[in-house]
């Protein structure tokens, strides 16, 4: 969840601070982890990675190893 989404649900400063505290706590404890969806090797694969990014069925992060 992107942090900006919190603002779509609440404008109450107390609720926003509680949400920020929740995210900070769980980030520090390692509960949120990035999921790698696809890995590409080399700068020459950037075009393929971008084409994959344009698809609507993405899952996880795209990684390009340089």
C-alpha cells in the first residue's frame, strides 16, 4: 500500500498519525517485503523490462541487474 492512499481514506490528523505509526512499526519489524515479479539481466534488457511493465497483469517488482 502506498502511503498516499491513507489520505484517500481519512483527513483526521489523529487517524493519519496512527496509520503512519502502524506502517513505521511494521516496516521496522520486517513485516512488509518487496516481492520480485521478474528479473532481467543487463542494460540491454531495459526495453524488454519496460514492455513487461506496460502489461496489466503485473505481480511484484521488476528488477534489472546491471
